[in-house]
């Protein structure tokens, strides 16, 4: 599969590391755990969206854009990485931030990713929860176009077939690392939200006949909706790549038991995962995505779903800068305040 056919801006720090987590593996007493460090992609503390943005921003440049626009929750990792990428390319950037948590905490609304958005030169405006944010974005984009701007819009999470190419490429990269080290892997696990990461990964894995089951731990939508979103995007991505039909519905699996009260709302399991990864492996998770993915992963190990003698890769989607918007969720010892 020849991804060089598609425009790409090579700004991510790739390949990201693949590391064995010996202390976490010993603590849980289950499978041998490895971690794919997509928190190390570069660009303003990194994260999974940078892979997608390599293709999305290249498409924007080909189309002659002088401004990019996207949308996401207040502490959106995707927004922060889009702002950073735009700064690197000299493009304007405007971000629509959706108030999904209804928090009045000053740090949540102004620190963490929001602070970084502004440091990278992006402008932002806030919207209430429950709107069709991609439709709202097109309305705002028309306002800027009327002022003479050439605006390229990016859907939430960068999750369309162009953005998903970044995780098709990640699947190829990960398989190369596994093959180079003669590592047979039984499962890959990651947090899934806007669908692009999981859709790209499953498309790449199926296109290469990797035979590694992929599990997304949901952070927002119910199971049926999450799997439908991922499958539809995977189908469109496969069509874009010229391998239509390579992903079947049964290949798309999401577990949404760890969402908690809702998107962006910390959970006890997620905060335990943050503490375990930090104290045992010196790896930082964020409360919105990676911690809930890790919480589900840890719980499934404890339930025996992932077994001793197996080897599992947890793909870290990044987002640690959001921790500084959630300081109220921690006590002075770094423990969760319920």
C-alpha cells in the first residue's frame, strides 16, 4: 500500500518508541505489556492527532489554504496539535471549543490545552454542548471566507479518511517494529473517541493481514454508535486506499464500559490508571482519553480477558497537557478527589 501517493507534511517525530512495561506487567500479573508511545509524536507535547494532521495539513496546503479551522471539547488535544501544526506552517488557526463538561473551573477553561492553543497563536470561541459542531464550524468558516480567508476545515479529532491515513501508517510502523524484534503480539488496545485512530489502525492491520485483534476502549459514545462510527470511517478509508471491503464489521470492536459519567469527566478507574502509569513507568496519561483507555485495559487484565503468557500493546494516544486543566481532580498526593 503506497501512502506516498497522498500529500503529507512530515512534522511528526516518527517512528514513536515501542517499549516494554516491566513494572506494570509485574504489578498486574497478567500479559506482557508493551506501549506504543504516540504521546511522543512531537508538536506541543505530542499525541495521536499529529499523525492525522500530517495528511490533513498537507491537503490544506495543496488547496491553498491560509487558515485552518477545527472543533473539539474545551481541553481538546486535537485542537492543541492543530494550533501547533498551523504555527509551524505559518497558517492562521481558529478553534471552536464545545463546553461538554459544563465546568466553571478556571484552570479547566484557561489552562492546559487551552493555554497552549493561545500560545501557538490560535484564536478560539466557545459553544454550548449539544450542537452539531461540524455544522457550526462550516458556518463560522463562511464568516471568515467572506473576509477573504481561504479556510480549510478539519472535523473533530481529524477523523475523516484523509486523517485516518495517519493511523494506517501507524499500523505499518508498528508491524515493522514488531517484525524487526520478532515480537508476536496477541492484542492491541487503545482509547477510541472520534473514530479516526481506530479506523486507520484496523484498516492498516487488515490490509496487511496482520491477524492482531484490535480493541478500542470508548471515551464517549455508546458501544453500538462507536462501532458504527469506526466501521463507516474504516470503510471510507479503505476505499480511499483502493482496498474496499478489506475491513468487515466483525473486525471493529469497542468496549464502552469505562466512559463513566460522560466525556471529559474523570473516573476512579482512570485516575487509578494515571497513578499506576506515572508511579510504575514514569508515563503520563490524560483523564479524558488515555486514562480511560488504560483503565479499561487494566480492568480487563484483572478479569482475565488478557491472560498471562500473552503479549499486548497499549497504544498511548497522548494528551498529558490536559492534566493541568484537571488539577482540581487531584489532592496534594496526586490522588483522585471524588
